C-alpha cells in the first residue's frame, strides 16, 4: 500500500476537517460553514462514506489532501507529510 492510500485508510475526513470547520451531522453527511467565505447558511459538506468534501459557496471540493492543501496553503507533498504525521505513517 502506498503512503497516500495508507493515510486515507487511517484518517477520517470528518476528523481532519472538524479541526478547521465546526461540523454538524446532517443525515449521512456533515455540514458546516465554509472556511473561505463569510456565510450564514452552511454550504460546506463532508461525506464520511465517500471521504470527500464540497464547498458549494466556493465551488471547490475533493479529498482530505485537497482540503488540507486549500486550507493550509500547502502543496501536495507538504499536505501528505502533515497528514502522515497525524496518521502515524512513515
């Protein structure tokens, strides 16, 4: 298994995202306020089942890596290293 797959298998996207966004359960998903816009109505969704996120206000989305890259301003390698540390992957 490569490092990317291993990190994805060990981390839940909702746990990572909830360090930046206050999430509330909404059916099978979680919703919250976009971290990139000053909105009053939640348009940010996280699907634990699919391990993806989508920000309807900014029309962005992706997996746990793209979220960390976007919110922290990192490139893929830096995001992978940061998440690998959280997941306990070398």
